[in-house]
């Protein structure tokens, strides 16, 4: 009975951890907006990183009343500012500023891309002609829109975009094309498990699968041995929880499994755990054990596929990329 109660408490603690630590770290942030003599408090989806407030660009543009346009062919956002146009691209780290000439834009804090959404430093909105202020005493953020402010006075984006469209297409063609991605959360306080998870993710990161090649998780990650840096942590064996080297690696294989499912690649071998896991939905796990249970899939595309695995605080993310990209015809979406 005592063991059952202890296990129930541990499950509740882990669930509370998941609820309190969202995978992407997004939160609702308040903002005081001053428009002439009118003051109101609004809320936007934001991120906090290194004491910098980031806002979801789409929401911030609506609040501050400056227009943005999404350009599908280069996966970029054209942001109209008082200095010209900023071109923010989803797959490129470079931000272009287009006015009378084209130049790379250097800002002390760079924008962030999360789950298909652009997050920009809140103070970066001053480029659109508004004023941002932060009060350390009250921790209040305010945005002031000048009298007579009009987005019609801002540089028209279409002409600016055409100036750099060819350059963007050329740069984008050199980059891998993202096929799919999947994220799971873990408890970084469980040190040995986290060590194993990060070690397996580091081994996978950058691994390339040739067209027609079969991928084996066990062959790629290798044996989970202490001399290779793996530590003892909880694993499931015959419906029992025991400690063994490599505990936590199955979260990496399960995250990869869901990434592969989203990509639509053929699954050659996959095994479920003997007990339920909390980091993926029921039936979406893939346990691995070196020499006995493997996770395998095939690259049935005409392109090499690159695995990207990263760990950010309590989040493991695995993505698949095609080594070449397919270029789409030009299309602009308001």
C-alpha cells in the first residue's frame, strides 16, 4: 500500500511539473498601451529569455497597428517599419532591412522562431515608430503610439520584398527543408536520466540517412554502457521499474518515432513499453533495448534526410530535414 501511495505521489508531482513548465515556455504578458489620451491594458503571447521580453509578431503588429505580410515562397515575414522593411525568414538566421538599399539588419537581440510563430523583442517594435518602456519597480511594460500615427506612411512592403526575393530564394535553396518535428518534456531534476537523454540526442543530431536507406536506432546510438557515458536510471522490464544503464533513452526513440510518423515514412520495427509512459500519448511510444528491441524506419524519399535533435531546458525536440528544398512559385498571403 505504501509503495502504491508513493508511486501515486510521484506521478502527481510529475504531472504538476508538466503543467507548470509548458513545452515552449510561452506565457500571457500584459502591456499598457497609450494612444494619445486613451490608455488600455492588453495581453499578448510572449516569451521571456535572458531578461528580454519577446512578443508574438502577429499579435504585436495588431496592437501597435503596423502591417506585416506572410510570403509563402520564401517562408518569410515582411514587416513594415518607419526605416523601411524588415524581412524575417523562418529558415534563415539573416534579417534583411530594405529601404533605399538592401542590407543585413543587426539587432542586439535576435528574433525567435517557435512552432511556426515569430517572436520579436518587444523593444524592436520601436522600429515601427512606437515607444516601448519598462518600469523595473512595477514590472509594467508600456507601449506609446504617437498622435497622428498612420501605417499608410510606412514603406510599402511588396516593392521591398521584390528587391530581395531572388537573394532569399538562392539562400533558401542551400538550406535543408524541414519535413516534420515533435517535442516532449522531461524532468531535468532527474540528473542521470537527463544525462542519458542528452547523450542519445547528441549522437542523433546531424545524422544523415541516404535515400532508400534503413535507419536503426540501436545501430546509430550504440550500446548504453557506462564507459560511453551512460548512467543508471529507471527502465521498464517485464512490467517492472528497475534501474539500468541508459534509462531515459526510450524518450528519445519515442520522440523520434512520433517525428517519423508525422513525416509519413515507413516504420520497419517498433515496440511498445510494458508500462505506460507520460511523455507521449498512449500507443505512440517506441521502447528500445540494445540487442533485443530496436526502432527502425526507412527513408523512402529521393533526398537524404537529416535528423536534428536538441534539448532546451525541459524540452526535447527532434526534427527531420530534407537535404534539398523544393522551391514554390511566388505567392503572397495577407
